[in-house]
C-alpha cells in the first residue's frame, strides 16, 4: 500500500495482544478487545483488511486524523493506529461498555427519559466542539454513540468518524438514511454542522421510540424512489412528539432555521459544556448563527407560507438553487404541502 495513505499525525508504538473472539463487526471490519502489554490497560481495536487503496482507506485515514486532533471528554479517544503500509490496518481506541443503542434496549421505559437527557447533553457538547473546528461527523446515530459507566451514570462519547470530514473538504452526501436531515437528502444542499444536529434529534427519537421510529427504520427504503424516501423520512420525524418538544428547534425542516448544538446547550443546560456559552439566551427564537465558520445567518419569522398540496423532489431541489430569501420561502411552501399530504397533516 502506498505510503501516501498514512495519516499525517505522529502516533505512539505500543505492545499489545488481541483478545478473541470479536466484540463487534461492521462494513469496515471487526472490533476486538486488546490488552496493552506494558500497562495492562484494555483497549478496543478496529481491524480492517484493505482490498484496495480507494474510498475505504480514505475513510479510515479521515477517522484517525480527526480523532488524533480531537481532545474532548465526549469524543472517543484514539490511542494509536498501525499497518498503513500493509494489507491490514488496526485502529486502537479506548474501550467502552457498549453503545447508546444497546443501553436503550436494555433499559426500562421508565428510565429511558433519564438516559435520553444525559446522552443529549453529552452529544450536544461533542457536536459543538466539532462545529468549532468546522468538522462534520455525518453519521450520528445510536450505534455510533458509545458509553462507559462513571459514578453510576453513563458517560457518552461520539465514535466512528469514518464518514467525518472538514466542511471545506465537502464532496458528497453520506450517512444513514433514517438519521439524515431532509435538506441533506436533496441534491445541491450541502451538509453542515446543522445536519449533525438533525441526526441527533433523530437519535433521540430512536431512543424514546417516538412516532414508532424504530419499526419505521426497519421498513425504510424497501420500496419506492427518492420521492418516497423523502416522504418516509418526514413521516418518521414530524411532527415532533410531545416528549421531545423541548428540542423541536433541532428538527427544523429548513437548516437555516435549525438550532446549532451550541444554541441548544444555551437553551437546555444554561451553556454548560458550550465552548462559547450564552447563559441568558433570549426567550424568543433568534436567527440562527453558524458556529465553526463564524457566518451569520438570516433571521426569519416563524410564519409558514401557504402552498399547493402536491410536491416532488425536483421542486425541493429548485428551492435550494435560488437565493437565500427565496430558498426559505420556497422550502417553507413545499414543507407545508408535504405536511398537508401526509396522514397527520
């Protein structure tokens, strides 16, 4: 394998042993427990067999480089990686007890709300941190949020940065359909830090199983084209169920009106964990500020423009190809039309 694919970060050498069998597997390899022979510390190691030097290794390199630059208590810790000049790459990370998905499935309904609030706070902090560095995760979902028990409570950490990129390196859409923001499903609508915020909202839906989200995830994409997929995503996520009304700003259909992670930390947790907290945010909705790149976005009213009952994906795409003011008006009109055609509209 060409040396050019090696991550551009210096990493330590460690002595270790891998413990079989694997504790997990996915599209990009298997995960094992490993023991540091010098310290005795337990680790998790992702082992990936490389067939070629294309997209797969680029994703692994992105994951290692972003994790190596990240230093946050709610982002999984990279220990080291090796094997970049061979056919098998190993990525060593701190070992966790499980994922948010596994924890939610093992938790009684009575305690799910507590887990949701803890995970929400921890993940908003992680996303705010990433946004401050202009990093997009692009695959926030229950399986990619890991936890360890600290003082009898779960501490959540965002993991699996294989699809993560710097915003300036944006090339194409990526992620898992059920957690993908509506604007991201459209051609020509770039992913931003606000896309990760929507994915976190969808993650909370899965944990609480709001609107029967878990079962709908299993049926998603089984039939129909892009228009049906879009309708299914909207039906799965809107309207916001009562138990998640306090985070409905994260579920704004139009990304220009969606709250940032930092703004949600201000609203829900008085800025605790926000890199730039505003502990006294105004009660009325404000125009959303873009974090990370530092851009200011246009303030807009909450009103909805009336629109026709029919819609198609091309209409939605065109709504993103015009200037910002018309984009907002056009998208709101089409959103209204979608809501009217759905059973609960």
